C-alpha cells in the first residue's frame, strides 16, 4: 500500500524588476504537496489561473515548509447529564478545537 505524506508549503514569487516597475507585486500561496517540486508546480498552475503571469517573466523568492507542532493542541471531553423522572440520560462529546490555516 502506498502512503503519501503531504506537507504544507508557502511559495512566494514576484515578477522580474524592470525599469518601469522596480518593485513588482509579490504573490504568495499556502498549499499542500508531497515535496517542494510539486508545491512549486501547483503554485504556477493556480497562479496562471488567477493572474496573468508567466514562469519565464517571474522569479520564485522562497519555498518554505510550514511546520506545526501539536504541543499546544488541547482536546476536550464534555459529559452532559439530564435526569428524567424515570431514567438518567448521558451524552459525551469529544472535540479538538485546533486547525491548521
């Protein structure tokens, strides 16, 4: 069985500076991929769909893998009880209020 380990990458790029535009806009995107090469490829795919950019006129500034530790993650377990005239009803709820953005 093949397992894929996806990592979250942040890719940052900008257009090459020209005489008319010395400080071009910087675009960045967070995406999930198996490695840096695929993250870069996905980045160009989505950026071509969103903006009118070409790979030959732009440069990638950085590709950073985002690391998130689970040390701050907390899990909660709530137990709700209700007494009826005939019997007692119990409800237990387990939830983890953390997410990666």
